[in-house]
């Protein structure tokens, strides 16, 4: 098989992604190459990235920012099709071995040549047992250098999603890692740091000029980038501005040019400004509540057992949520209510998954009484103040609804830097949780990384004992099935089991809103919510 044999996968993905289509914003014209002078873009983000090490935490936003510095063997285009990047071509030489021909003449930012040694070393680092990103390569077995520009990757069985996985596996310089004792991954969720936490050396369109964490990171254009730049940006100033009001004021005053998180409540005000353009759609990310299903609750007045292990209790939590009120009040009417754990554009989705249990407060109270908790029980609810769109608002709304059902949620709100380590350690009873199924853009992502029992590269984000033997079996079969007509129904059935058992409580696909000043001539907004500033032009 050759690269051409995989075109049907891309066509199928393209059809499925039509509902979450690309938005191309052309704010003005006439910025030809003759005008391509150095431009500075000031990016006001809602939060800081986890680290300069792309392997430090499996978070879409951090990976999206660092994709300006680091690159994979392949990448997604602006309309989410797979195209060559550091690899020029690929083929399968056996059902379990892929051969990649690497792009010649590529240099890292420090001037070192890119070779197969760098690919092998990077794959060893990202799949190390301590890597938080190892779940992004669930089928990986080994890799080996054939020559300086050829590398083979072996997977543990027939596997259809390797190219999708590799879009988010960025390549490091082996010499740089060894010289700086950075061959092992860091882990921002566990507070494990290293040289790569605050230093970077990629092959991408921009390099890191300077960094002050929680203040400013400056990226400058890489004049030796192998690709033909479509941008005319010489400098990106990445500015984390957590306060929504401050971020909006900075955009309106011209202190920043662009934000990838425009607050929903301020969209009318921003749209009314003649100097600001707003881009708004729904992204692939589905927001859910995930529950602690261990034998005891983390923080509760029930000490000897876990009520959340009772399906009736989980159903009561579900029925007590007035999702229309959450959408109207907390999400400003812009979210898409869902009963499914994945978005409609994701392979594995079926309309039956999207049917929600109706809001039924009396029914919720009855279920709690039947389960033996007529007076409810207390539990800790872990939410973030700087994570999902309007997370604080929807968590507060749902906590109030659960209180009306007789439950006693203790809402713990805090920044990601505080809440994520607690989640990783399992110190929660309910968490707000968002999953976009990236980079796979396939239901196998949430199935293998979140829902599967912990084993090897599976269940990396299974923080609450959500695994079940029947779901695990379907996941394992789907992971080695090349026939999509057989594989996708397996994934759909696994998701339906989770739905029937109310292992998670679905809420919505979150809206995404970008805003930019007229200083930005054009950019690309895709449904994966990843800014690609190498496709952006300034006036």
C-alpha cells in the first residue's frame, strides 16, 4: 500500500467534517508579496500554555500553540485533511510496518540537520512510560532508522489511524535533547520539569525568542523554514490574559490583535466595533461531567461506599440538569446541547447517541430515594476557572440544579494549574471535562485514552475508574480493524454502552469564538479550534 491508498480515509473525514466546516475570514484584500514586510501579531490568549515541552501534557491548546515551533511528520490542513510535513511520503511495507521518506534539507532552529535519528529519538521520548502524551500513539510498538532520510514505524497490529495520531507528535532534535539532558519527557500535570519546559528547538515556522511564563512568550519567524510561508508575520507576542474583561478591553483598544477565546457575553459588543471582526461556530469538543466511580467518594458525608457506582444515582444527576437553561444562561444560547459523548462530525457518532434524558427534577428525587439517598449526599465538584468555555458559569448552574434535587455538591473552582494535578491524582468526585478527539478526529481517541481501563498506552486520562470489560473488548477490536464498515459500529456500540450506563453526563459541544482587529487581513478558523498563524496575514 502507498500513500494514495489512504485517500478514502481523508475523503470520508472530509464528508464527516462538513457540519463543522472551515471558516475562512477575509477581512480585507490587497496584501500582496510586495507588501510582505515584517509584522507583529499580538495574541491575547485566555490562559498560559502548560509548557514549552509539547509532550508535557495532552492538551489541545498547548499543542496548538507549540505547533508554531515544532512539527510532525504529517499535519492537518486548514480544512482538516492530512498532508505531508516533515515526511514527504509514506507507504506500508507490511500490515504492521509503515515506512516514511523524510523531507531533505530541513534544519532545526539551532541549525542542526533533521534526520531519521531525530524521529526515532522523539518517538522513544513521547512513548516513554512516564510520558503524558503516550496515549496519543496507542498502537506504537517501535521505530528504526533505515537511512538518514528513511524511518520505519512498527505498530502492534493493523491500525488505520497512525497518520492521524502523528499530526500531534512533534519531532525534537536528538542532539539537542542529549546535550541538555532532555531525552525523558516532562509532566506538567505532576510538576515534573526539565530543560524542555522553558526552552525549545523545533523545525517550525516560528522559533521562541524569549519567554516569561504567565506574562509573555515571543515567537519570531524562522527564515529557514522548509515550507513556503503564506504568512507575513515576523513576530508573535503570546500574552496570556485570563480576565475576560481585560482581554476584551485590550482588543478594543488595539493592545492585542487577536484572541482565540472571545467571551460569549461580549460578542455583541465586539461585533459592534468597526475595528473588530468576530468568527463564531461550534467546535469538535464535547463537554461532559465525568464521575468518580472508585469504591469510595473523595470528599463526602458517605464514607463506606460510593453512591455514584449506582446507575440510579448517575441517572438522577443526569435528569436533574435543565440543559436548556444551561444553554440559555451560561452559554448565551451558543452551545449545542448533546446526549452524545462525541460531536456529529466524529466517526463513531450515531443520532441515537444524541438523544438526551429529559429534565425531570421529581424523577431525579425519586431515583435518589430508590437508591437509598432520600436526603442526598455531599460530594466534591472540581471545575476550572480558565478551562472550558464559560466553565465557571455552567458548573455553578449545574451545582444549583443538583442542590434543588437534594444533593450537596461542594463546588471547587480554581485555575487549571491547581485543578489538573488533583484530577490526575483522582482527588475529585465530579469533574467538568472536555474532549475534542484530536488529533485522531475519530471516536477511538476518547475510547482508548479516556474510557478504556488503564493498561499500557490505554486509559491515560482514565482518572475515575471508568473502564468496563465489555467496552474494553470493543475498543481493542476496533483498534486493529482496518475495515471502517466494521470498525465504526464497534466504536458506536462502546459509546452506546457508556450512554446506557450513564458513565458520563453529556452537556454540549462548546462554542468557539475568535475575534481580531482589522490589522489582521486574513486567517483560517477550523473546527478543531487551533490557530494556524502560519496561514495568517497582517495588513
